[in-house]
């Protein structure tokens, strides 16, 4: 069954599209961390489990879209519900080598999806997942605050190797 045919999903999306996405907030320090990463030459791509029609609206609402080269997410038909498949799409469409990439995420799903491609993940402890969940999934590093993320990316062995080439 396609995701869009489930009654609960339809109800959730109807509310999210008109109310929920406006209830979102940006954690303090996230915009500065994105700015710092870009200033260091990091290419940023959003990879969200949300349908991209909503993910792109949230980015634009907060003016965060200016930090990203592109935004990727699930489609309304559930085509990219599996985040590992979405990462594969990004790698392919952007001609990226997984060994040159890093993921920043707050749930085990982020870590597990990235690890399927050999991409290390920096776990965000201010998000929905906790340290135990992120560690158990294999996060390469954990950050308590967004301000720690740029240094954590620089410390990733694969990212350091990519910068050297």
C-alpha cells in the first residue's frame, strides 16, 4: 500500500501542511553552525524523512535554504521512505563519493542509513534521539550543541581525507 493511501498519514499531512510546519522551531546555534560549515567550504544537502514538499517549505520559512545546495526528502508516494535509498539518490545525482561525506542527524535512522553507504554520522543530542540511541546505532561523534558540529565534521577521518585531496 502506498504511504499516501493510509488514513492516518492523510490526516497528519493535512494538519502538517497547514499548521504543523509553522510550529517548527530552529534550535539555537543551528544557523550559525550551517554558516560556519559553508564558510569552511562544506557542501550541504538536506536529507529529510519528511516529504520534500514540506522539508523545503520549512527550510525556506526560516531562511535556512540559503545554506543548502539542494534539499532531498521523501516523496508523497513514499518512494524514498527508506533514508538509505534517499542517500543513494543524493550520492548519485550529485556525483558524490560516500567517503567524502558526513551526516548530521538526531536519530538512529540517520546513523543507520548513512552507515549503509560508509558515511559517518555526527549525532545531534538536542534533537529527538538520545545519546544511547545514537551510540548504539554507531554515531561517529556526539554533539551537545550545534556550535560543536563544525569541529566534529573536521575531526571525521573521511572528511579530513576528502579535504586533503
